[in-house]
C-alpha cells in the first residue's frame, strides 16, 4: 500500500537550529506537522535529565471533537511499554524469594501436560526474554484483540502452546506470548491478579497518579481519557477499536501519563531511587537492565542488539540506549533512556502511523540536542523537512486509495447470502459474517469488527479488524457449498 509505505519510510517535520538551548524547535516540529496532516491529535512529551524533568510539552487534543487538550496528566494507552513494568514486578517476586529466573513451565503449571515440547526447559528468563522457543497465537489474540477469554479459557490456551519452528529455544523472537503465559501463572497462584500485583508493587511506589492496568478501576476517579485516531481513518474520526479490561494484558495492558512515566525513567537512571528515596532495591533495577538475550535487528533507526528484562538495548547516536515502544490502533508510545548520560524521554500519542514517524524524528532531535551532536541535528533536520511535505500529501492519498478499494468488484462464486453464518475455531472462537441493510459483508470476531470490501481473490474479502492493518479472509467453497473460512492462516469451520 503506497500510503503505508510512505509512512513507514519517512519521518516528519521542520527545520532545526543547531545546538538549540531550548525545545522551541521541537515544538515547531510537532505543531507544524500536525497542521500539515490536518490531524490535531494529542502528543505529550517529557524529558528527564539528572533526575529532573527538564521539559514537558503537550500538543493537540486528547479528544478532538470536544477540544479536550492533551496534558502531562493525560492517561494514554501505552501498549508494549507495559513489558518493562511487568518484568520488574516479576523480578521483585524473585527478590522476595517467591520465584527464580530458572523456574520452568513444568513447575509453573504442574497440572498441565505439554506434549509437543519439553516444558522443563522453558524458564521464566526465557519467557520474559523472548527466547522460549514456543508460540501461542490463540492466547495472544484473545488477550490483546478479541477479548474472548476468562480464567479457565486462558489456562486452556496456555496448555495448547506449541513449538516455534522459526525460533527454537534460546533464539530471540519478539512476541507477547511469554508475558501472557507468565501472567496466567501469576493469576493461578495468587489471590490477586497480575494487574493488582503490578499496581501495588510497581505503580504505587512510583507515586503514579494517572496510571492503571484496568479501565474499570478508574471509572469513578474521573480521569479524562483520550480518544484514539488514525490518519487512515480520517482526520477527526476516532478508531472504532477501543481497549477495555478484557484486552489489557501483561505484554500491553497499561495506561499512563508522561508525568508518571518520567518517574519510571528516574528510577532507571538512579538505581531504584525516586527523589532521593530508595523505592526499589538497587540490585533489582541493575538486574532488570542486564542483557539476557541477543536480538540483533533494527527498528526504524534504532539498533536492537540485545534484550534485557523488558528493554531493547543498542547503540544510538554513539551512546547505549535502553528503549521500548508501543503501538496499537490509534496510539504510539516511546520510552527510552541513556544510563551513562543520565537522560531519558517519554513520548505518548493518541494516533498511530503518523505519530510513529513524528515520534521518531522528535526523539532523534531531542537526543541530538541534549548530546550537542551537530551531525545528528542535521539528519533530524532533513527528516523533518521531508516528512512535513509528505504529511501534507497524506489526506489526499488516503482518499484516493479508499476510492480505489470501493471501486473493486466482488469475485464471488456464490450468492452473497450464502456466505452469512458462524465460523468456529476451537481455540480462537467464532467469526460471524452477516449482511448489512445495504448488502455489505460485516464480520465480527469478539471485539474486532469490520465491513469487508472486495478482494481480487475468488471468494476473498478484505477486512480491517485492526484499523491500520488490512487482511484477507478467504471463504473455502467445495462443490458449491461453503465449508469454512480462512483468516490469518487459521481455518474456522462453518457451524451455522
């Protein structure tokens, strides 16, 4: 898709003066890029240096329709930035002698029989380091997307984990699965959920005021929560897919603010101290930053050579950078720090693809400024200029692309009504296909839903369950009878 490719290979904004002594150039980047794209969604930034927040910046709206401004207290969904928080909660358990990094899955789940792999070899260290050699798409899909799970279901799904042929044991492959599995164990053995444990052991000591692992817990607190937007969804329309309690999981199940995450950066830079007080054992924080896996890949302009307990590690602008980002429909988050320089950044957004590029160039510019690196400031300047131009083109390109999709002709071997029905998978659940009043296919998969558009394949449908990701659903027809539906490599048999 031309639009996606444009977003994935460029960054946005304006010109930067060399060695800026303040952040006015950064503010210009954010404001003018949002104006160029005509997407006034929210962006909140905090910069930490020497145990102090030296800059707070807030731009755009948490809710565009009501013009609710984004602030340093806005509670954004932070997605995978949850991982270092959850990993820390597990390391605190180890510090208290409740578990060990070498505790294996056979011990964690003594009543389960794992017939396809040796559970005695898969340890907590493997699970949190993405080197466990197993996979579990049904568990990851249920907890992050469809919400089709409860405690018995989660245990059943853990039991059907299977070997990862592409990444065997001790081979790094990033996923949510290890964190999901460990959270199921935590729920099994404690009277409190993993969410309650994380909030009590990590969030409370951090003195957070706008952070939570559930939405239900904050309904009575009156926190203003943002809406979530995507440049692919129009400039002012929230994406339909909103997180709730059933899709808040251990690998991506927190909301937080830049004020709160700034405290998390502080304890990373100060051996567990916050405002001079030792709130976490120094050796636990030190261990959380120890590399436990070799990863060896890159994301955007970030080299990821190693993985610690919830942290990617790699060289960035000549320094060692610890970082984790988060992405989901309508949001993008950035958390990073340079321990040797005592500096760190958090950037939170309530839009996705555009924000990802904006965050990349803004973080680049901030670090280059703090490090007084003229060459990198020039690179950030060049990316900013290009992306501002590209951002201005996006609304028209998106409109043209949508018109092209709408003009496609259906390639169906059967009458439309024949495809209506319920399609079942024993681990993923049901996908339900109906027809709207204007005869469009409408698909529901737990909390996911999409109006389908025509695809070039015979009996194929193009769906967008996740607002920024197009996928193909193929209906399997045999002897003029519809047998099943194939989605994301999985076969759902028609049951009615």
